C-alpha cells in the first residue's frame, strides 16, 4: 500500500493491516503491538522523511503461518544517525518498535530513503517472539492497494472503507451501504483475476469515496455486477452505490464504485 505521507493516512494503514492480521489469526496482544509499531513507523516517515514536502509512504505486509512481517518505506532524506537519533520523537519511536517487535531492522542511506522491517508473531505479542501479500502504493492524493492473494481483499477492504468513511463523515446509512456492497464484491471477486494479482484504487474527497477494482479477466466485472442482484427482494445491491460502472483498460476490466457523502 502506498499513500501520501500525511498524518491522517496513518490510520488507513493501521486499519488495513489490522484487518489482515485478524484474518490470519493474530491474537489480541499481537494486534495491539502491531497497531502501535505500525503507527510509530509510519509517523516517523510523516515527521522526518520529507522535511515538510510531499512524498510517498509505502507499506508491504507479508503474512505466513507464524506471523506478519511489515516493511515501511519512504523515498525521503534517509536516516542521518548523528542528527536523527538526537530527535527525541524518532529515538523513542524506534525504541518502542524494537521493544514490541520480535525482530526489527532499518536500512537506507542519505538521500536514498529509509526501510524499516518489523516482525510480529501471531501469538503472544511481539516483545519476545520471532510471500508479499498486501502493499499500499501512492498515486498523487489517491491510495492503491495491491495484493497477490485475492482472498485477503475482504477483511482489508472492510477496514479501509471504515476509516475513509469516518474521515469523510459519511452517515451511518452510507457506511452500511458501502460495507454491504464491498462485502458482496469481495466474495465474488477472488476468482476473477487469472494472474492472481489485484489492484484496488481508493480515492476519497469531500464528495465521497471511489473504488476502482481490477484488472479482471474479460467479462468478470460484468459478472460481479450481475451477482449483486438479490432475487428474494427483487432488487440489486448495486442500487446502494451512487455509481457502479464497468471500465475496460488495456490491462483488463475494472469495476468502479462510488459512494457519495450525501445521504
């Protein structure tokens, strides 16, 4: 996952990774540690990487049977040990990450950005414990989520929708509509990507939230839209979205869904 390095985007990362961690069975102590270390690592990027200028915050999460490895990257000025370690916020943040993770490493260099790698075990928290699945990528002011495991789309998407909806102050009804539609799409979508790679563009503005899901196999986007029909009630979940359109691109079909902030 890559997003603009802004303080308000740290919550998006935290919620996305919490949804992923819950899906792979991480216990409550581990979840608490994960949220803390991810917040600290991302806030270090926001506060120190770009010296007030715009820049990307990139996060990659790799789940396995024993835990979750999280890699936080920036393209900023890089760690300057003599100067940066004097910063109390950076020093305390890195110390906290090291204390709560089962392993922790920093790499990078001056003007080459910084990469922080953190490991949180599934059980017992990270204080003494030990396949790229989800990445967040920057697209100007939009967010793009990339995963090579389509089955993880549902839990991650639900968390991200929740935090974006709260940021834009969507009504409870609009949040419920968005969750219903995206849950239904997440159930139908996993078999629609022949190469197993999913790109989900998320853009929020004062007017609401827009999602762009793909690239899908030919005809898959239309099939998913058709599967939103609910015969028992004589309608379709498509009606809960303000817009639900199909977009054909060179790399495949996309499903575009928009939820406005207005009731």
